[in-house]
């Protein structure tokens, strides 16, 4: 180790205040360990030691010593052991960085001696290997990319320390990402878990704290930009049409949506582009219609009703302006369409009482004469409906077709003697206990319940209103 000797002779010799004393001209001697040119400290927290040959004024001496690098001034703990000043970096030395030691200024010994010093030296810590470089990255400067399955690649000149690179990397507005390392940790890949927003400028940054595996940091920070504007086409609705399910698949019916939506059918919406999952939540109806949407293809969906639309009712379907395509672009405006389902109310086509047909087109409340067997009081009623009934609904029908005495009040109750479904749209009922008119007419009230709580062929298909007629037993 080269010993640095500073024997600074002060040439001024004076007699102070006419006394017989003399100024102490013995120089202040010190050396630095280590002190070879471009020496290398072995450890991250190795000390630089300044050894003086006499007791020093500590605070003044500490202020003279500084160490810096291209990254700025080194913060350190400075302490004394005897006449030796120790300099230990708070955050440790960084490998491969050239440091400059500077001692410049006036130092003072405890016995009053002073010396002006100016000393420089450079050194490294751990190693003096060359720093890594970022040789290639993608997307390139200002590139236009899509928003889905985005991956960024960074290729370095040396094998990198994974943790330091991952900690040094940022992408504005994005935190949910995975990392992958290839090519002996020279190739760093950033895989985004979520889609980016469309038509946005993104900036990435790798700070100079990223290090190679031998601990040497990047010389500079790197950053660049790219834009998610590769797709310039806005999504649009190209077709809305009724579909019918056959063998688990939906097929177009060939009719218009405005008047052609039939019972048990769904509504298909087709777009000009592949759509995002949020399209499944984009439809709403006024009045409200419950149901769910499913994908038919990447660019079309079908809305499946949980119950049939109301018969002969006008609806408005709205496709939200926030509906996104697979790149995140939005429709930009609400799409509305009005339609009236091709669904009629359940109707009574005809009523047959003992082979006498009653005109059901006549207004409710009319009186019809019927022949009643004098011995049994039977009448046989057959009702022919406009639609087929499912099995469950068939069970409820007899309770919703009633025959009750109306006038005079002394008439005895009647009872159902027999019920039979002749077909899925025809029911036969036999009542007993009717009495024919004698001195005064005997009237009975036949009620077939309508409305939502009345007769239903199947879910959501019912008669618009009650059907009521009066029968005069003769």
C-alpha cells in the first residue's frame, strides 16, 4: 500500500504577542487505507480509513472527507477509533461503480496545528466489471399495439439479477403482471394479466437500480412509450333478429325482430367485431324482461328469456353505449329497437255444452239456454283453447273453470263429476246437480279465470281477462 505523507511546512514563523514562544511547525501526517489507484474494496460495507498521527478536531476533519460517484454523494456513517476516521456507506457500496474520494480543505489537530489538504483518488467496490446494457426491447418506440394479451420484452447484454430488475420496472397505470426470464436471465418478459385500455399512450421505465448478476447496475435509466391504437374500428351492431332453439342450438327464424319474435324464442344481436364479456350485461328492456345472455359466437350473443314476454305488448330493447369489443372500444351510443312479440293471449276458440256450441266471440255476460237432464242434473262441457297446455298446467285448470248457482238463491250447489283432457288443447268437464227451470228461470254462472293468476297454458301465457257467461237450465 502506497503511503501518502503530507508534510506541509508552514513557512511563516512569528513571535506572537512579544512572547518567547514559537509556532509548532511539525506537519500533520496521515495516510488512507486502502490507497492504491483504482483499488477495489472487497465487501459491500468495507470501510475507508483515514489514519492520522495525532488527535484531530473531529468535526472539522469529517467535513473535509467526501466520496461521490455518478449517482451522487455517498451517505455514510463516520466514526473514530483513536486517531483513525472510518467511513462506512449507509446503503453499502455498489459493484462496478467508480467512486471518487475527495479530501479538500483545512484540517486541525487538537494541539492547534492546521493544514490545508487537497487529495483525490478513485476506487471500486466488489468488482470493476462493465455495466449491463439494454440492447433490445419490444414494443419499439411509439409502436401501435392491441390491448389484449400484451407482452413486453427486454434483452440485456448480461445475465441480470431478477429481483432488482423486477423492482426497477414500472408500466404506468398497470400493476397486475407476471414476469418470465429466458436466455440465462438475459431476456426479461413482462406478461400483463389484464387487457390495456384502448387508444392510450403507455410509458414504461426501468430504473438504473436494476443490476446484473455480478451486482453492477445499469449506467442509466431506460424508458419509452407505446400506444394501444392498433385497432381503429369502432364496434357496431349489424343485425338484431329472433332465433329458435333446436337440439341445443340457436337458429334464425327468418322473421323481423319488430313483429316476428315468437313464443319460446330468443333475441340474437350480431356485431361487426369480436366482443368483450361485458356485452353479456349490455341489454336491458322496458318494460323489464328477465333472462340471461350467452355468446352465440365471438361477435354475436343471444338473450334467453326466463319467462315469455307479455302478449301483445310493445317493448324497447336498449344495447348500452358502454358495450365493448374485445379490444375495449365502446359502441359510443345507445342502440334502441322497439318490438311487439308475436305472442297472443290464450283464447277460448269454442265451448260445447252437450253438443250445443256457444259463440265465444259474443260479449261476456250473455245468457245461454242449456238442456239439463231431469234425472241426473248433468251437463257436459268441452272447452277448446287456442294453445296446447303443458302437463303441469293441466292439473290446475279444473279449479279455474267453475260453475256456480246464480239465481235464485235457493239453488243447490253443483259438483264436478268427471274431468278429462281430450287433447292438449281440449278439456271435458261433467257437472251434476243442476236443476231445470220450473215456475221461475234457474241461472248458473260459468267462469273461466283469466289474468296472470288464471288459466295458463304454460309459463307466461294466459287469458287476458275472465270469461263469464250465464246459463239458463231448461
